[in-house]
């Protein structure tokens, strides 16, 4: 008998564009390490906390 370890599926956050912002303009911006950083539609979100952008509809969850 073999045992299989369950695969862990990580959550990935993809930037959505709920307000229809034109291409080339950041959908939202946040301060990261003292620098203002912008994320564009389709980017993978790697910011400090996903709570607020997720609550405001700027992120879609893929996976887990």
C-alpha cells in the first residue's frame, strides 16, 4: 500500500479591474517598503497584505 501526501494548493491573487481603468494605468497602488507601487490588471499580487484590495474587489483568488 502506498500513501500519498495531499497536495497543497496555494492561493494566488490576480489583480482584477472592477472599475474598467484603461490599460497602462495602475488599478490600485500601495506603499511597499516606503515606495509607492502600482499593480495592473492581470498582475499577480505580491504586496504586503491582500485583505484591503480583496475587500475592495481589486483581487481575484485563484487556487486554494
